[in-house]
């Protein structure tokens, strides 16, 4: 069945962020620091689709999606730094966070309203923390402590619900300095991923134009994380090399889960694992010229909730590498930097109860930027992105009822050209 799609989109919006911090000395051994950050963003999105089925000769399919989204975050944090003696110091404090998202979604298909929802999700979070640093030996340092996180999530609009969470997050890190140029690090900590409030809102699949309902009972992904890292400072101010191995024992993996024999939603599907190797090289290529190379190799595993098989976690790219060259001109009347960055990301896979999607890019991402350092600690940066006109390609296998039942209904291929685009960022410190 040949299908001709006519698609038009309009996507308008804005985002901004403000921050401030203030530090004051209580005495020669103690400092109090206040931090405040606030950001807001708004998006007004509209997409109209007309599908013509050429060979089948059926009627056209028309749909209209309109979505307005407003979200923001406010963070207030106070930290106390105390040097108790030459071998022991501590850091403690409190962080308060307020997040929200408001979304109105309208989906009309062939003149019939398929979705008309109004959702608001608010998260209020408080984190208390204390960490101590001991210099056990001249070459051996121990960092140990914990934070405790409480959060309250309220949903209103078409669905009303309130939930509370509490998680302790202990952390231990041991640094062993072999020499002035070489350091080993061993760390273990409990990590709790922050909620993405957009996961609690309904959405529309950009390829199939199908409604994707949210799951109000979604919880954060938790993990115990272990890492071993080696760092070496290169001779003659040549830069540094970092190599790290990490392992994550994950609870409540966030992925698609079945809610009926033919429907799935984003939820928590049980335990999983993630481990990998990360290498980063930052080196001087010439005077005022630096090069950076980063490589990440990742492997994951989780039990598929649809058929019980062990598979990779959805959405994870198994290798990513980036290379960047940056030339600085510090002696100009307005100092500036020029950079070129290339990133390659391997394909990844995600699935629902009745489909498997394999997503890849035709080329890597090549970006360039210019950054000016203006007086009064102001920076202006212009990025020009996707110089190679990268294309995102999706191969989709649709099953008649479900992956478990088998029976391939159709194979689809989607191609999305991202085009060339620019970003302008202005930042300042007062």
C-alpha cells in the first residue's frame, strides 16, 4: 500500500533562565553559600496531516494536533562549608525545588475529536545533605556522606492524584593519588533519577499520528552505581586523560509496559543493568588550540515485559563518540573562541506492545560555534548546527496484535531531515 503524506508543522516558543548566588564568610573556617535558579519555557505546537492511499484507493485521512505547553523550575539552595581541621572538612545544606508543567492537547482525526485533555503536574522536592572529606594520608582522601530526598507530586486537570516519595542517597568515594600526575578513584553511590514531568502527559506519535496515553503511576528509576576511574595529567601542560568503568544495578527501569493485551504505556518494568567504559582526552594541539575526544561504550540488559526475553534497555545508544577542536583568540579587544565539533551516535531501539522501532542517523552531527567574552562577565555564543544535514531514519515493524502473539502486519520506514539551524545564547554574571 503506497501512502503519500502531506504534513505541515508550526512550532513556536521561548525559554529563559536566571540564576544568582551569594557567598559569605562566617569566620576563617566556615562559608555560607546561597543559590537561586529559575527557568520558564513555553511551546505552541500545531501539526496538520493529510494521508492519501494511492493503490488502495481509500478515502484520505486527515488529522490536526494542537498542543500548548508551559513548564518551569525554581531552585533555592543553601550550603555550609566548614574546614574543621587540616584533615577534615564538611559540606551540608538544604535544596528546595518547585517544578510544574501545564499542557493542553487537542487531536482531531477526520473531523472527530480523538483527544481533548488539560493536564497539570507539580512536583515539590526537598533535599537535605551532609558530606565529609577526610585526608586519611597525604595521598589518600575519603569522601563520604548522604542526601535524603522527599518529593510530592500532584496531578490535576482531567486526572487528579497525589503521591509522595522519600529516598536516601548515600555516597562514598576514595581518591588515591599515585603522583602529582596520576589519580585513581573508586566510588559507590545510590542514585535516584529526577522525574520528567512530560512523561505524565499524553502525547501523539509523530510518525503514526497515534495517541500515546500517559501513566500516572510512573516512578523514578533508582540504581546503585559503582565506578572506577583513572586520571592522568599530561606533561608540559598537554592536557589530561580520563578512563572510567561503571556499573549500575537498576531498579524500576522506565520503559513500555503492557496494560492490556493490545496496549502499553510508559511504566516501571523491573530490574536491569547498565555498564560501560568512558574515555576522555583533552590535549593541547598548538598555542591556544585544544582538542577533545570522548568515547562511551555502553551495554544494558532488562527483561522484556512482553515476551520475557532478556534484551537491551530501550533508547540506549551503545556507542557514542565526539571530537572537538577549539581555537582561542585571547588577545583581541573582544576575546573570542571558534570551535568545530563532530558527534557520532549509534542506532538504538525502542518498542511498544505491538511495534519495534529501530532509529538511526544517516551521518554524524557536525556543528560549529563562535563565542565572545564581553566585559562584565558576559558571554555571547552563536552555534550553527547540523552542517551535514543529518537525517533521522526509523524502521518500524508493526505486529497484528502484539510482539508476543507474532504476525507482522506491516513494515514502515520514516525519514526526517533535521536541516540546518542556529542557536544564540547570552549569559552574564552579576
